[in-house]
C-alpha cells in the first residue's frame, strides 16, 4: 500500500505508551482486524471509546504483527466520532471450530467451554495459568496460527528470562522452576530476607522500616502485620487493604500492631525539608524499596546521606530519565545489571544478595548505619518529569474522597502532596464504624477499641 492512503475503521481496543504513541486494534469495513499506530499528538487514548469511528491517513508496515494482523503507521487523523459498540473479536478473527466429541479435553485444556470466536483469549491462561473462577475469556486456541504465535511467545519469554539471569545468583539452578518462588511471592520473600539479614530487633528500632514507593503496600503489610516490624509506607498513590488482609487484621484483634502507616508523598528534597520527612529519614531502622522504579536510586542516596541501613531490589532503569548515570569505567547505565553495578559503586561497604523469586531478584544493601553524608544530594530525573502514578492520582483523587475514607481497616493515610499543588478535600463526616475516628487535618487514624465483636 502506498503512503498517504485514506482508510476508515472502528476502534475495538487500545493502549498507549504515555506521551508517545497510541495503539488501536480496529475493525475495517470489510471485517478484517488491523493494528494502528498513532502519535499521541494525533490521537490520545483517553478520547477513544468502543465503537469509535476513525478516518485516517496511513501507510502499511511491510510485516504483520505477532498476532498476524496487518499493521498501519498513521500519519494523520482526519475524523473521529462515536459509534455503536462493535463485537469483541479475537485475533485472528476466525470462529472457533466446534469441539469434537471425545476430544473435548484437548480442545479446551482447562475445562472452560469457548462459546464462539467473539471471546478473546485469556492472557493469564496464555502466560501459564488462570486462577479466575468462571473466567469470561477463552482458554483454548482458535486456530493453528494463534497456537503457534503463543508457543513462540512463550519460548521468547523463556529466552529473555534466561538472558537476564545473573551468573552469581545461587537460586538459578535446581528443579524445573529454577529453585525460585513465583514472582507474586516477592513481598513475602523480601520480608523474610530482611528479617534474616538485619534481624527483627534491629528492624524494630527507631521509627521502624521506611518502605519507599511500595505500591499496594504488600511489603509493608508483610513486615508490620505478619512479622511485627513497625513500617511506614511512603507512596503517592492511595492504598487500600484487600479482603484477605482485612480478614487477617480482624483475626489478630488486639494482639498485633494493626495496619501500617501510609504517607502519600514522594521521596524528594521537599520531603527532606519537612519535619516528618527529616524525622523518618534520620530515625529509620532501614530504608527499603522493592522494584521501586524511579525511586530506587533516591532510596540509596537518602540512606547514604542520613547514614541509615538500606536494601533495594532494582528493576526498571529509566535511562532516558537519568542520562547522567555513569559507571566507574565511563559506561552508560542502560540495563538492570549495569544499574546494580552503578549503585554498588556509590559508596564502600555496599553488598549484593539475591532473593529466591522469579524476575529481578538482586538486592543491593548496607547492613549497618554509617556516618551521614550531608553534602550528598538526591538523584533527580529530567526537570519536566512527573511520575505516571502521581499524574494519575492527581486526576483520580481530586475532589471528595469519602468512599475511600470509610473502608474498614484502611492504613493510616496522610493527604497527598503532588506537583503541581492541588487541594484535596476529605469529608469530615464518616459513616459510623468502630475502627475509625477522624482527626484534623484530613488524617485517618486507625485504633482498636477495648472490646469489639467481629463476626
């Protein structure tokens, strides 16, 4: 197809690389499914809806996608308007063959009956297993092309995991799984590693553990609620306990420490200048970060600056955000292995260890406190950079947050501080609940009454 052809299609699904590209799975007028790529300047993912009709100028790519779809690089969006929701199609869009009698187990390996070709393939099943009861997605291949594509993807993923393995990792060998726990067990394994390496008494000293960029708070829950190590979670997003965690706290009653404390804030110079931030950094028994992304180097710098023990498990590198990173030999830091070497070169006495979990499992840590380095500055990303989680939180939690405030057994939270400043209001009246009281200014305090009946 020549450059500059005008095409029309209906949007099925979409995804984006923030501030760069928007990818759209679209249905052509003749029923064929395409994959379209727009620059964000032309089409923003948030403007799309199922059934949106888009007219555009595009050039076809020479190769098809891994799913066997025709791919188009779209240079200009001519028209975009709402339309009726289209049927959900799998790719390639061929109907499933009727299951043959006597061969049902081979056709549907998990026992789930695919109703028609309009049911999309379950991504969890493709990656190894789906634990969702009554999963609405398909647990069988529609055709040989789809089966071959998934098989090649699994081989590619295995090769990528093999390439990322560290030669010093003692858990690489041993058994089909490599002697490692599943990636989902990383929080429990890291908590156990911290207790074994530093000791419970050390971690319970001072203000306890400071968990930076802890995501959903799973590590903080493991440390405080399951192991009795007081933990403060520093995370800009809202965090809620799931049903299993709330059930655990109810069973503990008055015998445990209760839910961990949550500060909705960023580890940066402004946090350092606050009274609360200075106190936590000076008194923390250990500063930790598990796959803390952009905050990983900040954790190391803050711990070195205030002379505190620390432990981080590096994951993503973000070389474009931190182009100033250089190894001792002058090499650029663009891989996780190079990032780990870069962190180890920041100060003498730093060590490396490994967690028995799949995925990024190398730990960079310092066992004991050391003299502070007040002259050290925290690493900063590009001047215009704002973490995606912060940007999403600004939009999601602007205005009233009554519903989140009323959840039982929610960790203690502080109001968010996110650039640019935005006032976040919290209703002062909360539905009656024996687990909560509201203390100004806008802080939820978790407490346990002397007697409470839990059914």
